[in-house]
C-alpha cells in the first residue's frame, strides 16, 4: 500500500512537472474517481489495526498532493497575470498620432478679413443667388439689352432671362428692394464669366460688393470708408487713389488703387513699377438704379463698390497665377 502511495506521489510530481494544469491534476488525483480516492476505497481489505495507520498515510499524502497542486495553481495564476500585463502594456510616454489640422484657403481667408473690416464699420453681410435673373444682373443696374458693357461681362446663360451672375452688383438691387435706407451692406460671393482660364482669368471667381444708401451720402463718405478699409487690409501706411472710370450703375464712377504695400509706392516687381495696385471699382449709385429699386434719388444718395477677392488674395500672398488657387494642391495651400 505504501508503495502504491509512493507511486501515486511520483506520478503526481511528474504530471505537475510536465505542465498539466492545476484543475485537471486535482480531478485526476484527488477527485471522486481519482487515484488517491481509489486507495481509500481499497482500505476495506485491511485489518482493523492497519486501517488507521494507512488512513493517516493516505491523508498525509492527500495533503502533500493538495499543497503541490495549490503551489502549481499559484504559479499558473502568477504566470497568467505576467502575460496579461505584458500583452496589455501601454507606453504612455510614446508620442501620439499626428492629427493634421487644416486652415482657411487663401480666398476664404481674404474674404474673412474683408468681412471683419466692414463688419467693424457697421456693415452687415448679405448674400444673393448665383443663378440670377438678367434683370438683377444687368437691367436694373442700368445695363439695358444691347448695352456694350454687357460684352465685358459675358456669362453663362441658363435661359434668355436667367444666367449665372457675372458680378455681385445684383445683390445691391435685391438689398434696396428688400429694405429701406439706411442701408449698409457688403455681399461677398461667387461670380461667373465666359473667360478661358489663364494666369489672371477664371470662369469662376469671387467678388465682394458694398453698398451704402442714406440721406446725404457723398463721395467723401466713399473715400473715407475705402481708405479705412485699405489701411486695415494692407497696412496703416496705405494710401488710396481714385481714377475716373465708367460703370453704368454709378455716376460718377472711379477705379480705386491702393499704394503698393511692398514698396510703399516707389515701384517694384509686385506693382509692376507703378507704385499703385488697382483693387476695385466704385462710385455714387446712379439715380436710375435708385429709382429702379423704388428709392427716391431726390431724397437719398448712396455709394457702391465692388472688388475681386482673388485679386486681393494674389497680391497679399504674393501668388502669381490665379489657377494655383483652384487646384487644391495641399502642398501649395499649406504655405499660406
Ligand atoms: N461690378 C463691377 C465689376 O464687376 C465692379 C463694381 C464697380 C461694383 C463699381 C460696384 C461699383 O458696386 O459701384 O466690374
């Protein structure tokens, strides 16, 4: 019997050694159908004197095996924890994943600067449709059918009557139709012309219109507003210059230049030696336009202006080809 117990002990040690897991060892050696239990069952055949001795031996052996298995179980648990910690290891000192953050497109950035400056002067921002009636784009602005100035703004027609607006000036008409003076608005947005794309032309581009209508508005107000705008947009030392011009919807009309912010007016590459850079058209709202919109030109007067947003953006950011603004090459756009 003793030999049998010793054999069980040896095979238990071998089984523990060979990596059987603690639970299956417990079942094999200590379970109801286990090897040690079988020995206990065989004790019936022993003499009454031998029985307690053997019982004690079996119990000692049970304890030994139990301890060995418990030790094995503890080791297993420790091993599992170690593996878990290893596999779930996070190095919180590693740098995070790079999130690339974009920024405004140069056109949007320029438009925002314009908005901010005019909002600061008390203007509000309104929008108008890009698909527009001929009436608003031309007719009401004193450009009747067959007016030669329509040629320079040749655009895309949807019907005889409906077109893609060639300028933001139709928003003036809508603003005057929709509200009573005093009116003080700007209207940035997209415009269309049937021009092939080159370094300075694009069939789609952006303008920002401005309109002020009230009693007693004069050309002095127009100059003051544009001068302040130019200083905020291009720097405090900037001067402006009015050159006589013709627009059908203003009288008198002017083209407005700003002194070159690169050379201060001496003449350089940016201003092509001129010292001045043309940025917008402006004038006093033509009395015909006021009456077309139901505003009495004998009571009210106003000024208007319109500028190309790309033109300002190209100058400000020193870009020499308009097309670069539309290609959306991130390597190019990242520079601004
Ligand atoms: N709409 C004109 C253009 O596209 C620009 C312009 C000139 C707008 C004079 C005006 C203005 O409001 O008064 O060339």
